[in-house]
C-alpha cells in the first residue's frame, strides 16, 4: 500500500517515500492497507482520490492519458486471499500485456488475462490520485464532485477551489461545481467573490434554494443583513429538503438585526 501510493503521489508532484506513508495507510492488525485509507492519504497530500469504474477500459484510458492507476489485486484465491496493491503504468494491446510497478519490481509485465483474473478477485478496485488542477480522463461529473467534497469538509479550501475550477471548466453547466467554487471562496473568507459566484449561479438558475441560502449567509457576513434577510426568505419560499436549514439562517440574521 505505501509503496503503490508513493508511486502515484510522486508522479503527481508530491515528494514522498513509501516509509513516509506507513503511518497513514498501513494497518498492522490487518498486515496491509484498506482502500479507504489509501484514498484518504492521497487527499491528505492534496490530491483528488478518484475511484474508477470497475472496467478494464477505464484503467487503460487513464494510463493512455498518462495517469498511473493504483489497483488492488488478489494474488491468491477467493477463499484464501493474498492482497496486493500495484500500479498500472503501461500496456501493449497487440501482445495482450500490462505493465505494472509491483512491490520491488519496477517493470512487471503480465498478461491481460492474468491481470483480469487477479483484479476481479480484488473486486475491480482502481484509483487515480490527481493534482486538483487536472481531472481524470474518465471522470464523470457527480462522482468527481463527490471525490472533491472531502476537501470542503476538512476546510482545505485552496485545494477544493482548484478542483472545482477544473470541474467547472470541463462541465460549465455544472451547478455542483459552481456551488463548490462559491463555498470555497466563502470558506477562505472572500465573501465578495462568493457573493458574485452565487449571484451568477442564480441568474442561470433562479430560485435555486441552496444558492439563495448561501448568498443570504454571505451578505450577512458582509454586514448587509437586510439583503441577507431577503435572500433567506426567498430560499424558504423556494422550499426543499433543507428548508429547516434555511429557516435557521433567516432566524440568525433576524437575531443580528434585532441586536
């Protein structure tokens, strides 16, 4: 696990050695690393952890795009597993061969058939660890936005902003990417930029309650409680599953106005 992750992180521009990652991903009681730890460690180093579709073509497309892919293999049997992480770095379809970084092997060449067999026993798990300014070649909008969300949750607003900007460039109609840009600006304390992004989104999607609510909070942060109250009321009028949150926003703003 640490060796495979160090390989892709080094490719992405992070100066790290396998021994640096042992404490982050290696679980002594399991004698290995779980996929969730691998993904979390990549995020810890400012990289977007994107799990690929469970399809060999997705792995090949990422490698073709120049992105090394971490894969989980079972070198044993389904009932007696021997788990092993490797990194796919190349292939030769004419000869049905795949090229791996595997353990201490810098160039482990195996047949596609053997790889498919071991990968299938590993539940076809594959991961790319991408710089936030660059998207995976096979990225889909919603799965990618879900992969970026943990940066918001941990308050890494700079990384989140870069990843959302890259997503918005690929999917310029993406509400989620644009909301993420606004949230990142708000998280950094750049309320003027956040307000501008939310307003831009609302011109394209009038009555979008989450943007109205966030704009209300932003205006309150900027000291314009009257505008904040108006946007909070509009969010409540628009309704939705988060209506309780919008009501709390409105109450907080009215409390400030009362004070």
